[in-house]
């Protein structure tokens, strides 16, 4: 195992920056798969483009598209919401689906902030649930090649939504996802930790348990607990003891209270409410305010036409006093079983 990591990003001085670090761009993969939003694909483009518009006010937005026809459609949809097209770029990297957090590149920065690298993890559509995924799996390598960036290719499955970073050596994840036998059944927990530490340039991995009900990723961290600075997390809790999320979120809250950072410090924990259950066609959807995206100038939060929307927005605004917190209706987008964080991947700026 040691020889395997001799040339790892960590040993070459690279690390994965926190999401609130300065971005050069945000990467997206334009939604086109009807099966991800059955009967609703056409309804998601307005909120999706509102998201792009908000992010593009402070950084470039780089969008993977399949062909020229898709590009023309995307431009027309973006024009409808008044997005700044001068800050939006299109790349002909064909995709199977839209979830760029999971199939997009993991961008690393060197210790001096002057060099960038890409990790292309293996991608199998959350344990082989939604084939085909061959196009998505090679997107990071295509992007690294286009920009002539150092490329690392660990031969294991990993998704961006399954890991959360504080930018100071700590990774937060869940056992429900990373230890699921549909990902890397040949690896032990300690072996998976070693991959995370070496390829993300971190010092420790902290483990929570289950993700929320309705999450088809087997429990991604970005629906439950998010770092907002080096020692503070926002974590969702359910107020209704009869709700099926109540116990598992209490268990995660209790686990967070026991965790310690490398310096021995406890986490500063801020509770975030859950929206009322969002049901569509008798299916409970993984609606969560934790699936927000931190851009250079804004934090975009999914909202659900719920009484807790305004409460969640206020809590998140207090956590990000230097950014405008914007709620965008995600009621249709969540039918795809993810929201703004799942759809996006940040590219850090060179210092």
C-alpha cells in the first residue's frame, strides 16, 4: 500500500481547497437525461439557469455539453433569465447525466497556490444504479487534458458529493456511502481512508453514519453536514420525532459532538432545519437545505416552497456574512434526487 502512494498528490504537495476558497470557475454538465427527471426535465431549466446566472456574477461558469444543438438551447435558456453570457463557457465533453459534483474533476492546488492538478476518480453512477456512465467517467481526464493539468487516476470509485472539506486537513464523509459494497468492496475502511488522505492531501477522515431518506447515492455528506469554515459545520436536524429522518440525523448530530479536529478542538455545530417532506409520485425526495453551493459572491440554497425556507436562508446567511445568500426554488430539480451542490463542482483560482 505504501508504494501505491509514492507519487500521490499529497506527497507532491497538492491538496483539495475548501469550497469557500476563491474560485476560477464553477463546472456544470448541462442536464439532458429525461430519465433523471421523468416528466419534469423541461421544468428544471429555469431554476437551473437562475443558478448559473447567480454564480456567473462572481466567476466563470464552465458547462460540459454534448453537441452544438445543446449549446444553442443552453444559450437560449440562459438568455431568458438574463445570465451574463460573457462569463459562461461551453466545452464539448459529452456526458450521460448532469451530476457534475460526482463525475466532474476534483481540482487540487499546490501548497504555494501556483499549480493546479486534477484527480479523476472512478465513477460508476452510485454503485451501478444508472447505466450507462462511460461518458461521465472520463470527463475529468478530458478537462485535465484540455487545460494541460497534472492528472492523478486512483483506480477506485469516489464521488465528490460523498466528501466534505474544511481546507485544514479534515475530510468528513459517511460510512453508508463509502463503505457500501457497491463502491469498493475490495477495500477496508482504513484503506479507503488512506486513498482519501493521499489523493485529497488531508490529515484525517471523520465518519458520520447514514444519509437522509430518499438519497439514492447511499448517503452523500452534502445532503446532511457541510463545513462553513475550518471548525464550523452546518448540519440538518429533523424536528418531528415521527419523521423517518429524525433518528438518523440525531445520531449524526451526536457523532459530530464527539468529533475532534487535529488540534483537539471540538467542532462548532450549527443546526439547520429540514424542509417538510417533499413527495412526488409517492416518492420521498432527498430535499435538504444542506445541498447549498458556495460561489465567490453568493451562496445558492435550494428552497422547497416550505415554511422553513426563510429560516434556513437566515441561518446560512449568518454563516456567510461576506456573501449574498440566495434561495432558488428546487422543487422540480429535486425530482432528479439532487440539487445545486450535486450539480456543480468548483475549480479553485491560482493564487
